[in-house]
C-alpha cells in the first residue's frame, strides 16, 4: 500500500466546455465494478445522496458477483474518504486543473488513483487499462488519452506520493491534506480538542467500521451467543465497552444470518448501544424515544425493561414506522409501540410529566459516523451545524416537558461537535434549573470510558466518545434528572 491507510472490507476539451462531456450509455449493457463505482461517486457528488444508499441501490440493480461488488464498495468508500488527498496529488498531473473536468471524469481519475496509491493488491495496469476503457466508452479519444497520461504519470511517481511526504507550514492544512478532511472542520476540531486529538479523530474516521451486534438478552445471553457464533465459524469477541455488544470480524452478512432473523441480535454500533444503558429503564416504566428510527435504541430499551412496561418509539416519517415495527416483531418485543409524529409536538399527544424516562437522540451533523458515511465531511458546513443546533434546542424544549419529577432525560447525538453537545446541554440546564446532570451511569461503563480516556476523574453525567477511543462511532451522551 503505497500511500498508507487501511484497506476497506468494504485529453482534449470541446471549445468553451469542460473536459469530458459524457455520452449516454447504451441500454442493456452491464457495468464493470469500476464503472458502477464511478457512476455512484458522481451521483453522490452531484445530488448529495448518501453513499451507502446510492451504492446499495446500484449494486442491487447491477447484480454483480460478490468479489466485484466488494471492489465497487471499496472504491466508493475509499475514494470519498481520500478525496482531498487524491485531488492534492492529481492536481500535479492535470494541466488544465481539476475544476475543468466533467464530474464523471474527475471521479474516474480519483477512483483509479485510489487503486494505484492505496490498494496494493490491484495490479497498476488493471486500474489504468480499465479507466481508459471506461473513458473511451463514456467520452471520446481525447478524454481517454488524457486519463491514460495522468494515471501513468501517477503510477510512475508512486514512490513520492505518500502521506508522510505531505507537508505544509500550516499544521491544520497538513492534517487536512494527509487525512483528507476539509480545512474548516479540522480547524474547528483543533480549537475544541487540540491539534493532536484532531488529527487522531481524522485518522480514526478513515478506518473501516467494525461489524458489531447487540445481544437480545431476552432470548440469549451474550456468552451463549458468543459461543454460538464461534461454533458457526465466526471470529467474535465481547465489546470492550458495551455490555450487550459483540464484535464480529469474520462472519459474513450478519443481517442475513438465521440468528438475526430469529431475533437473537440486532445490528448496532457499540457507542450507540450505550445510550439505552445510560437511560437505565426499569421494568414497568413508561419511556419515550422521541426520534426513534430505525429502532435500535427503542428496542434496546424494551429489552432492558424485560419486555414489560411501555416504550413509545416515535419518528416523524411515516414510512420509518414500519422499520421500527419490523424490528420489534423480529425481536419478540410486545412493550415497544411505533408511532408517527413531529418530536417537537409530542406534548400534544402525551400529558406533561407523563414519562418516567425520555430519550432524545437528536438529529445532528453526524460527524461521529464519518467512517460509515464519508461524504458527510464534504457535504456539511459550519452553517449546517448552527442550523441543526437550533433544531436540537427546540426538540429539547419539547421533550423536557414530558419528564416526571424524579424522571430521566437523556440527550444523545452521533456527532463530536461541542455546539451540538456540551454547549447545547449547558444552555438547556441554564434555562431549566429543574433539571440537573446525573452521574448515575452503570459503573461498568463509567470505568471502561475512564480507562479509554473518554471521561476525566470529575465525571458529571455527560460523555463525549471520540472515534479513536474504542474504534466505534463518535457519540455524545448526557443523562439528566428532573428535580422538581
């Protein structure tokens, strides 16, 4: 691997125009993995589509063999992750500038350079030849010649195109180029956490996500499930932080396994699993999950309650109600009810102070899940963060009214933005003295978080998990109680 970084288990121009006007593809012709990846990347860049959804749709339509689908997946996620670094290098060899290229040509060069510089198992000639073939098919001879020349130059210069060789007098710019992040975001994280931690965040965000599952304790204990997975040939180990979590490093598609269909486990990231544990609902409670889809935290709450009491799993989108309902049915939970409504208007459905516990897993910028959705770092802006924080504030105002005296309010996000997390909660507490932070978290979780450096000695009831702490998603969790 020339440039470093992890592997993922996952010409001429027309006058006055941009380089590489694309021809329409003839119907009925199957796409190669690289062509499918190029089309997916172009769609994501031009429409803002989520990479995972767009890729899944394209793979289903193409019907590729498993190995080819794996290559397409690797190219899509890897190219988006390393976009800034690839552009930094490609800019040396595209004389007219990358901005003059048509989107599909730029994506073709990026994914091909990614193969040459990050995937040592792919022969250089295969990457170059396939790119030229696609360029001829989609463009014209001039585009194919340009693509061929640029990629051959990249291949010749491979030894010098390495991440450690990237240097800049501004350390923020250097981090952004080495790890492929927008400068504004790196600068923001450096101001919040320090440059060293900011770089660790960026590096961790480029690592492949782990496959993690949550044990349904109502049907099988974690140790029994671990044994079952190992007997089935899976490499499985207990999560280092989540009491119900299991990491499976070799086990195929876990969402299509018999154990999943039988409700023995759910697919969930380790950090996300901590949220319901921190809510710590007791059997018989009345609990509300304000923004519940696709239902992972709601069903976990139901499991922790032993299937007794009531969990209201709300989401604003009617079609997502079916996702939650399907999860509860699969897991055999009768105490979780999926409902549809605006989280800001739940006070119209439920009486004030009618809930023992309320969970607001709020909409957020999502910077904690960049390793799963790498396009987030390119699609979001500082303005988006401010807009999302304003929405979170409105949702908190609506949610807190429903918590009874002595009850629990848990606020969580899958981001690492302090404006959406610590600052959001500090503002809420200043305006609502009837609430206070609660450090009454499960002791096992607190000790593990402290051991990883995610908590200081003065733990007050809120925690910011960074992606490098456990190799899981970046997540913020705050537990509050209503005093009066």
